[in-house]
C-alpha cells in the first residue's frame, strides 16, 4: 500500500480547482482544503477590486498552504492553489517536499466562459489575462500531471486520479 499523496490542484482562475479538488479528494479518500480560505482578507479585497496580487501578497498565503500540506504528509490530502509560477511551487515544496501537482489546463475561451457563469466568486474575468501571462506550466523535474479541463467535473476528476495513479 502506497502512502497517500498530498496533491495541490493548480491552474489559472476558472479551471475548476474548487470543483475538481473535492471530487479528487473523495476519489483518493483524503480530506480537501480550499486554497482561497488561506488568503488573508487584504488579498481577497485586492482581487475583488480587480487588482492582481503581487508576489509579496502571495508569500504568506503560499506558506499557509505549504504548512497545511506539511501537516498532511504521510496522511494525504488535496488542496487547491493556483501555483502559477515555478517559484510558488518551489515555495510549497520547501514546506512540504512530497507534494505533487495536478495542473488543470485548458483553452482560454472555455475557461473564460466558465468564469462568466460562476456565482459569488471574488475573482473577476478581467484578471484572466494576468493569470495566463503569469502561468508557468509544470516542468519535467516537477512531480505532477497536467489534466485537460474539457468535459464534466466527474470526467476531469477521474482523469486526474488515473494520472496520479500512474506517477512513479
């Protein structure tokens, strides 16, 4: 029996991290944590106003997520976090070296369409361009998988679970 993984579900806004994360956690039999809940109120206020976060804004948020992931080491868990830059993923790995990433990736027009239909979320579609401009996809030396976000949430979660099971 392998040790349960701590998985970071990553990607630009609107890829479905908050939808796929809990579905993936259920398939893996581990708890889920919503990455947005780790943001301090000042970050939420900035994003709600349409202002992209700076790296200085993100460091405490990433450290809090990394701390949660570290506490789940050996127990497993799934947490959502945009983790758009390599430096952000490095920061998470510094706290929790065993984390693996599921990069939810997809066509910009599909993601924008999904964002325009969601209710009650603080991230406006106006920030999608800055998200794509910031995105640095997973590199070959990073533990993780890319999963296409086309199809239903159940199909996406199934693809993610299958891809994770195939990781060495």
